[in-house]
C-alpha cells in the first residue's frame, strides 16, 4: 500500500488525493504538518526515490522564503538539510507518494501513473 504524505489545505494535494481514489490506488494518508517526516524517513525516501535532496524542499512556500533558504542551503551539509526539513512539514514539498520501490515528490499525474503501472 502506498503512503500519501499531504497537506489537506493544499489544492494540489487535494487533486492528487482525488486522482489516487479515481484510479483505485490503495493508500494511507499522512498529514505532513501533524506528522512531519523525520530526517531518517527523508534520507530513506531520498535514496529509495533516487532523488536529489533539493526536490524535498517546498521552494514556493512562505517558510522557505522567509528563512532565506535559497541562499542558505548551498552552505549546509546533507545532514543539516535533512534535520531542517524534519523541523516543519511546511518546508517539505508535497504531496509525497511513497511506493514499495519509488518515491515521488509533487503531483505530476503522468509520473504517478507510470510509477503505479497505470
């Protein structure tokens, strides 16, 4: 079963949830703010998804901008970046779809369909 990490007030997340239901995908939903991903989970997902760490940052979010992370991240180690992401779910790009063998960040229906074999 897929893990769907989302923020219910986000319109893109709501579209992704509707898409999963429409396509009959079984998933467990996890509220990204109430149960923020841990640094360990994010590290595993990064490796599992073969994704760059920067793909987990919500670069369009207010918190990202207010913390001036565009300028700060290049000077931070991967461990520091993971620890920072784990401090607040609003820093994390959403939705995240965690499958057995893949992890996807953001909602791109064509990528999700491919990953799910639809």
